[in-house]
């Protein structure tokens, strides 16, 4: 996933958090986010299950209540 695609998801997620009907909860489950710039991103309540966040910049990112499950029962 490139930064432009990621930014679109983040923008829609921000709208969703703010109650905008045009918003959409971020589903980044299984996404390759390695080396992604997620600094200052609000990913609260997002689905990050099995996402690869290795070497991602998470400085000041809000990950409260994000689903970080491993997808293993």
C-alpha cells in the first residue's frame, strides 16, 4: 500500500471518528504497513489485525482500542 492510498484510508477513518456519514472505519487488517509513516495518525478503534507495522513511524499515533489481534483463534 502506498502513502496516498493509506492517507485516503486515514482521512475516511478520521471522518468516521468524528461521526461524519461519509467516513469509514479503517480496516488495515493484514496490510503491509512496514516503513509507513503513521506519525500523528488517529487509528483509534481501527482494525490492525495481522498488519505488518515493522519499522513504521508510529510517533504520536493514537492506537487506543485498535484491534491488534493476530487472527489466531
